[in-house]
């Protein structure tokens, strides 16, 4: 039976994925022709920055809530609990990055003028640390889900692993290769994370196997 107490985490993950898709569609586009500060200034000045990143931040909150709720429900096998807790903690920290990301819009004028932009720089600093951490957490979580699932459900886990790989390397690559066009990597990581989140919510945890007790012969 579907109850909010035991399966509410699934609703949170589905809602998180939907909000991430909606927020991602509003994200301003960028290219590699300008410096990182100039690109950030252009995107932060876009009217879509605030509503798009507000949805992304809300998605991150629901993702963290859903993962913690899944961990607390004990619906998954015991071997999944540790990577589930690690992912929940990592994405809880990631919430602060999405809030800083959203708030970076306040520094649009300073970025365009080449002045100090503390909020935007905080966002960049957090992303350098938290994108790889959340990426690896997602890889481990999706891998453990794939081991617990059977059949076609493992396809959802594959999506999660790919999303984690893109998430892990997106920011480091943008720092190492400033002239490369890496927007598809960021977009791919976000959309695949949304698909994984929605898919996990729809599929749910594997059913626990129920063994039928074998009747014992009566004692003579």
C-alpha cells in the first residue's frame, strides 16, 4: 500500500526532477567566447536567471529531503543505506551552492564592470568543491540502486551513473578548458539527474522477498 510515511520520498524525488527540468529550461545560455566572469555577468543579467535558479534550488531541496526520507524509511536493502546517506548529505550541502547560484544574480552589475563579486565568487568556489562530491555520491548511489534492482529497472541506474560522471567533471573541465564549449555537459548532467530522480521515484525500492515458513513436524 502506498502511504505518505513510507513512500513520500518517492513523491519528493519525482517533484525534484520535474522542477529541475523546468528550471533547466529557463537557464540562460552561454558560450566559450568570453571569460568566465563575463559569461556569468551576461547570464546573471538575464531575466530568466532568478525564476530558473529558484526552481533549481527548490529541486535541490526536494532531492535532499527525498534522499533523507528514503534513508529513514529503510525501504532499501541494508547495503544501500550507506551510499544513500552519503548522497543525502552531499546533496544537502549542494543546496547551499544552488542558493549561492541563485543569489549570484545580485552581482551581475559588478561582474560586468569587472569589480569584486563576492556572492558570485562564493557560488564558483562552492561549485568547484561540491560538483565533484555530488557527482561521485550520485555514481555510488546509482550503482548501489542498480545492484538492488532487477531487469529493466537497472536502466534507471545507468542514467544515474552517467549523470554522476557528467556532474563530477563539468566544473573541473570548465576551469581546465576555459575556451571549450561545455554547456552541453552541464545541461546533460542536470537533465539526466532529473530523469534519474523521476525514474527512481516511479520505480521505488525493490520489494522485499518474503519467505514462506516451512511447517515443522509435530514432536512425538
